[in-house]
């Protein structure tokens, strides 16, 4: 089974802190994604990556950056956390074929609270 | 651009009753369609998908969905729900030329009561 592991399930940070959310997948998938989930808004795409060292902006990239130095790892960075970034963050991956059809495998999520 | 609308934010239903969760999409190009389920405190998992072929697709846990191109809909159905089906359900669309980027609906909370 594909496993997508997000290192922190729950985080509490203060406004202005730099926050790292880590995601690792173990199925050699080419594509990785970061989504943000908010009640009533569904999932919104922040950033995605089709290959190592590649990144592309999603629909809501402002206030975020990403890093993909290794194929299995995709990190989401909040340079200066703000209270409106309090949310659930979901990492996902897909194979190259799944990348065409949109079939994603998700981690369990990281719930971030910014005080 | 694509968009997805889930017409009901919450659906309460009694155990063993049938249920339909509604999903409409808009797109100027052909699409792939998905339903994902999220159980409490978990990530999303794929319930079923429409890629091509038969418009009636069957998924896990007895769910099925029908792709209706003329009505741009992809409604999810189950003839008899269980308490364990209580979860949030997301409809999603991926355009043929978008490299696997999924656009999600707002989600529907299915609450199954005894």
C-alpha cells in the first residue's frame, strides 16, 4: 500500500514563526501536492511538484513556499505564520499515470493552529 | 478552468436508508471525476472514479456514482447506509490537460443515525 506520512499531526505556533510541514511518500511517486482544507471551502491546492527540484503554484500560494530536494519528500514552508493560516494541511502524491488521471494518495493531515 | 459544486453541505440520514450526495461540475474540456471519503481525523481516500467507458461506476463499501455528461453531474449513491459511512465526502474533477491537478468541491458531511 502507498503510504504518505506527514510528520506532525498537530502543531501550535505563534504569529511570525517559521513553520515547516514535512511529507514523505514511500511509493516512488513522481508527483506531490500540498492542499489546505477549511470547513465549507473543501480542499484548495497550494503548491505541487512533478519532479525533484520542480515546483508550481497552485490556487492559493501566497504566504507559502515549498521544497523538494528528494523525490520522496515534499516540504511546505510558512515563512512567517499568520492566524489566517490556521488550517488542516494535506499532502498527497500520485504516480505519473495517476498524475494524468488525478488519482491521489493522501496523508492523514497536519492540523496547524497559529496563535 | 474547472469548478465543482456539492449541492448539500450536510446530509443526515437514518441507518439502512438510501442516500444520494449530489455533485455538479463545470469544465470546457473533458474531465476525469472522483469521489473521495474522509473519516474523522484521517486523510482522504479514493471511493470511486470515472475515467472513461461505462457511466455507472462502482466503488468501495457499496457506493456507486453515475456520470451524466449532459447535466454535468456525478452524483454518489448508496442503497442502504451504515453507521460506519458517517464521514465527509468530496467530489473532485481533473481536466484531461491539467496533469493531475484535482479541483475539489466543498464537501458533504454524511451523518448516519441509528
